[in-house]
């Protein structure tokens, strides 16, 4: 499961970085070097999961990325 999570996170992190740069935002390589795809707080390792293999294999692109959350400073 760990390998699947790291792979999934790596693919989506790369997509986010690519999208941010395409939008003209600055993404420093030094910041990217500090990222880790090994985070898994969003995964329940004790749950039961069912995957539809054919659906996954027929997918030709990533699911849409969520817009960034707005940060308030107050």
C-alpha cells in the first residue's frame, strides 16, 4: 500500500507543480526538493477498498485538481 500511495502522490504532486507553473506562478526547485510524496494522512490504512480494474485501466488522464484553498491571515 505504501508504494501505491507514494506513486499516487508523486503523480499528482507533479501535476500540481506543472499546473502552477502553467498559470505563471513561481515554483522554486529548492521548495520542490523539500516535498515528500510519503505523506499518507489522507489514507485510511485500516479500511477496506474495492477497485474497479477495468475503469482504472480505461482512464486516460488524471482526475481534475482541486483549486487551492484560500488562506486567511486573521
